């Protein structure tokens, strides 16, 4: 069983990005992985913005990355790039914090104009941090993610199918073979 760190780079508590990640975490758990969620928005701002490497929340985040076999990094796209809170955390991690890790980059946004943010903004940073294998990422339009009043999530069929494929590819890269039927 692989340990997967599922990192939400959204600064918002009600974000579609965060809810989508937690939805995908369920699939990875069902495939036998131990999934550990990390919502960067819960890390104290003074630790992130003050670059306090010794702050307990930064030390804990660094340890979570070190223990993970794989990392899912999800971010909303703002102004053609990943979120500032994600950047702040990545800047505080050791230079090669992703060495030996398999990484799945995911992004959400309001326009297809931002679809390349994964490849041109996020992937180079993940690569510079030593990621051993960065699997194909996926950009999901906000309109394809519906959060219902009861908190449940529905992903549009085409987006759900694509996300199932990239999550399963990530799972296979981690060494887990059993796959499940497509998520809905």
C-alpha cells in the first residue's frame, strides 16, 4: 500500500478544487492507498508568508511530504498559474522534497484559456523539486464540478472519465494494479 499525500492548494474552504481532491481521494483509498489530505489553507498565514521554516505546521507539512510515496497536487488557476498559497508552501519545502515521488498535478479553473497552467506553470516547479515521475495531469473546468447543498459532489461525465483515467494512471505508477469501475 502506497502513502499518498493529497495537497489542496486552494485558499478557500468552499473551493471546488478542494472538494474534487477529496472526491478523488476516495478512489485512491478504494484502490488500497493510504491517503493523507493536506489543505494548505489551514497552514497559518504567518508561517507561510513569513517563511518560518521552524513553525510546527511547516515542519509537519515537510514531514508529510517526506513520508509520502506519491503526491497529488491540486490547485485552482488564478491569472494563468497555480495559487499563491501553493507557491508559498512549495517554497518552504526542501529543494528536493519530491525526490523519489510520483506526482499527479491537477488544476481547476473557469476557462479553457488556463488549461496549459499545469504544463507551463506547475510541472516545471514539481520537476525542479526532484519528482521522479510526474504523470499526466488534468485541468477540470469549474462548470464541470457541481457541489450540492448536502455537500456531495457531481462531476460531469466527460470530466469524470478523464479524471478516472489520470487517477488510475497515477495509481498504477505507484505500483497498485487493481482498478475500479469509473467514478461518477
